[in-house]
């Protein structure tokens, strides 16, 4: 029973999972962390199907240094009932989050670069308005000015 999955420094991998079926076998996954996979374009191949409730226990999603990454689960809104934290850094091609008003009721924190956040595409303004208060800039402004901030930030920003 896998609860945490970390994938670091895999420059030639294009998809994290080879199939939607593989994702559905990770129903106990609580933390997914993917960093420095410069060729990664998405989670599953575009021709794969995925169940709306495939990752029911996922609490933390961390994506960092994925310059080609453009989609979590292309075209599929996910049920993120357990999701609490999202951290996305240096994923410039990720232009849309698969979130809707009812998809992530327990989401508490979204961290990322302000320019990325401002450029995100949303289905409508109501969705953006719902998630805007959860967004915190990373790096935090107090880190830049004082060099003391840690994630999660104690400054409350």
C-alpha cells in the first residue's frame, strides 16, 4: 500500500504513469512529489482514461522544475476530497489546474510563483475567486526581504 510517491531527477520520462489503470491502483496515495523531471509532460498518456475519484486520499501535491509539464490529467476534472496542499514551482506550461468549486473542499494552501498564478486559465471567475485566498507566493516576500521564511511560511502570507 503506497502512501507516498516521490520522483526526482528523471530527465527523459514524459509521463509519470504509463496508464490510467496504474493511477487507480494508488488509491491510498497521500503525497505525490515530482521534481526536476525536465522532459515530463503530464501524468498519463493522452489516450488513457482516468476515473474521477482515482486519488481519493491525496493530501499533498508537489510539482517542481518541470518545464515541459502542461497537464495533470488532461481534460479530466478530479475529485480532490482529501487534498490540502498544492505546491507548484517552475512549471511554466501548466496553464490550468483541474479544480472546480466542489472538487477540492478541504484545500487549504496553494503555493507557487505569482506570475504563474496570474496567468492560470480558469473555467470561470467564480472558481478563480474561490481559490485566490488560498494562494501564497513562493518564494515568500518575507524570505526575499529577511531570508528567514520557511515552507510552510510562518509569516502567514
